[in-house]
C-alpha cells in the first residue's frame, strides 16, 4: 500500500498556518509533473518531521518545552542550549509580532519563529537573512514543505549579510526578537562562517531595532577556529549595554568546553 500523501504532522502545520502565506521567493522553482511532485512531497514531509523535532518545533511526539523544563534539562545535561533558547523565545514572542532570524541556515529557527508569530490575523512577520544563497534556498524549501503552498508571505527571506538588517526590516515594525545562530551551516560549506566584525555590526543594528521588552538571542559555537574570538566580541557587546535599559546573561556548560554558549540580551 502506498504511503499517505499527507501525514498528520504536515496536515497539522498546514491547518495551523492555512491562512498564512510565504513570500514569492519561497515559491521559486516549484513546477514539476504531478506524480514526481507527490513522491517528493512525501519524502520531504517525512524528512521535515525529523527536522522539526530536532529543531525543537513541537510535534505530537515531542510537545513544546516550557522554560522551566528546558532550563532544568540544560542544567542536568539533558537539553541543548537551542532548546532553552526556543523555550525563552516562546515566552517573549507573541502572535502578530515581527521577529528576525539573522542566520537562517537550513531554516529550523525560521520555522520555529514563524510558528510563534503566525495566527489568523496574518500580522506576524519573520524576516530571515543568510549570506549564502544556498541557505536561503534551503530555508525556503523547508518552509514551503512544512507550511504548504500558500499565497502571500509572513516570511521574507534575504540573501544578505546580517549587518544590513536595518535595510530590510521596515522602520515602523517594532521587532520583538532577533535570533543569531552563529558559525557555519550544518552540512554546508564550512568555510562560510560568521565572523566577529560583521557579527558585532549586526548586534549593534539589532539593538537599535529591538523594541522595549524584546530579546536578542545569540547561540555562539566555539569549537571551530575563530569561535572563541566571536564569543569574546558577543560578550563584550553584552557587557557594554547599560544595566538600566538592558539585562544580559549567558548560559554555558563548564565541563563541556566546546559546547555552544547561549547569550540573551533583553531590552527592558
Ligand atoms: N539557524 C540555522 C543555522 C545557522 S548556521 C538553522 O537553524 O539551521 C549559520 C549560518 O550563518 C550559515 O548558514 C551561514 O551561511 C550564515 N552566515 C554566515 N555569515 C553571515 C553573515 N555575515 N550574515 C548572515 N548570515 C551569515
């Protein structure tokens, strides 16, 4: 018996976001003959279910983590920094918000953010950027597969450096969250990597854009050459923010010296 074309996970996401749409960029190159399309769709949806789970996007098998559970899980070595980050984001981001994924990569964080802002009012927006065209393509196809082929966009994707974030987010849109997942694209070109100078510029720009009550979330990978320099830059930026308007903190495993470090900057 052939496998079902629309497994429950795909259908649930599709229904959740049925009144939402993606930017035209996301619909590029979608033409194909029907039988091949169906095959691709089935394979893709199965792959995306695993990716959704690993991205920390809730599924029936893996419901959303609360902050308490995520932090206790992190402290006991059972949960990743990414899971803590997503749990904190869910407490800050509201339906209809404007948020930014400053490093789209394969689109895991972009989808998690889309889920947080999307509702029937279609006011929420996710601005995503990545310096690599291939990452934008990867995010685009992942989103298309996860939320279905819709008419307009809640997600706007740009193949640019995140230091130019202010050029793409509309001036009148208060930004609730800017997420950075630094380093290189998993499974991609390891020579294309975030670097301290543009990361610093992007953080400065993000801090100007962010609305009161908003959050800049930075996951810093320190296992590769240059990673610790980048951590230094992010920490020094976080330390420079005035205590009357910002609360900045860091989550880091001490006896796993190359585990990623989560830095959270909250604008009061
Ligand atoms: N959040 C992603 C993973 C990001 S990996 C996910 O969930 O899959 C880091 C990404 O940063 C890579 O895709 C890389 O291409 C991108 N990148 C590197 N330098 C950048 C820059 N200056 N501006 C924007 N993106 C950049």
